[in-house]
């Protein structure tokens, strides 16, 4: 009896008539059940619905919208069918813990109390914002603010159930099961997520840092030549020149902090990707597929950040000590000044390719540059 259940299963849910539908919506929305003139509280924690068809009316769309997570189940594969047919037809009865309801209440209460302490960084918020824009502009799919707020709570629950204090990009893989209205849209959402789940990738942090470092290195080289390699004043460099060098050094230190934070974020992200098949909310097959796609991207990004961090530290050291020989100091700075930017250009025909074709031809940062170049058309 659903009004008294903790967990409910509703089969062929979209065949409900208007009377049942109104009762269901009240239970799902408010956890209340009206019986005659009396309204009762429902202890419901979770409802699972199943249907062989999707809703075709606004009235039923409202019911579908109450289900946050959606899973499209295909027919059993040939290998799966063989496994089913080979199983014994007799099954042993499963013992059910009579205290399961109380334990579920405890788990829900424990996780709920921790949600306020789960942070969701600006990078995650930007991803969700960009995903909504993609759904609206590319798929013509409207996602309500209410659903996005519920989705953000789900991401916090995912982080909390793994003992983390913040939402990571891997949690956002759940969004592919939250935001589609027809099953065909799920693949497009998954592709978008896979393309944008590597920390810092969409922001081009490494590229911006390298560009900034080149400019700072050029300025540093000019100042080092003016002071004849004296960066501390021990050999009589002018105060104004030393002040300029100190200002450059402080700017470099801020870049170093940014790169170190980005490196730490990627290290954590890679660790979570390596353990993705043990994720409580993501199926093993789905986790494995995401892992195979995302790990190489994360490792590539981590290597790029590591190099940018090394360059930043090298430049800071070159401006921090008179113990370094001036020829070596100058050589280090010149290397950073003359780094190739690895610019890539695309023909008009290349920019007319579909995203799927571009993914086959370009990888990693080159794919991102192709996307940016196409946006500028």
C-alpha cells in the first residue's frame, strides 16, 4: 500500500487514470495521502516507476517530471539471454531484514544532515549552466529551474555518500540520467559531459597561463638585462628596477598558486576516475566506458598543468636568487619567452565537419581548438 510504504514500485505508471494520477502527484510532491476528509503523512523515501511507453500528454509529463533519475532499459542481449536461459528455474527465497525500513531512515537522515556541508564549486556550476544552454540550443530541450536544483542536490548526495566534502566532475555523469525527455537525447547529453568533465578544460586555463607566462618572461628578460642579472640589489641595482622585479615575482607566485590548485584538482579527479567502477550511483559498464574515455583526457591535462607549473617555478627561481649565474638565468627566461604556442588552423571544410567526424580526427586540446574555431564562424 503506497501511502504506508517506505519504498514503492509502480508498474505501467503512465496508464494511471486522472483520479489515481492526482493522488500520486500529492503523494510524490508532498508525501501526503488524502483519504476521505483526512490527510495522512506518508513515510515514502523512494519510488521506482516502470513503463513500456513514454507519456504523450502534459498531464502525464507532470508525473514524469517527478522522477529525477531515468533509465532506459533495452532488450536483453544475446549473451545475457544465454545466461538467463541457463539459470535454474528454482530460486531460493531471499531473507529480508525486518529492520530495513529503520536502517533506510538512518541512512537518509545521516546523508541529509551532511548536505549543507557539501560544496559545489564554480566549475561545476559553469558546467551545469553550459549543459542547460546546450540542451536548449542544440536539442531544443527545456529543463526547468526546479529540476536543475533537484539535480544539484543529487550531485551533493552522490558526493556525501562517498564521504567527500565537495562535488566532483565524476558525480556529474549522473546528469545523463536526469535531463533527457526521450531516450535518444541521453547519448547527446553523455557526449557533452564526456567532452567537458576534465577540470579546467573548458576554461583553457593552461593555454591562458602559458600565454601569460610568455608575456611575463619577456618583461622579466628586459629587467634582468637592465640590472645585469642583479635581482636582489646586492650588486647595486636601482630601486625602481628591483621594485619592478618584485612586482613580477608576486604575479608569478599567484600563477603558481593557481597552477598548484589546478594540479591538485586534476590529481583528485584522476584518483576518482580510477575508482569509478566502484561508484555507488553509476553502473559498472557505464563507469568503465566513461573511465576509458575520460582517463586519457585527464592524464593529458595533468601533464600539461605539470609542465606549466614547472615553467612557473623556474621563472620564479630565476628572479629570486643572485646565486644563479646570469647566463643560466637569462637562458631559462629566454626559453620561456620563445616557447612555441602550437597554434593550429582549420580549413573551411574542416570547420564544416560534424562533431562526430571531428572527434575521430582531433583529440584533446586540438578538439577543443576546433570547437572554439567553429563557434567563431
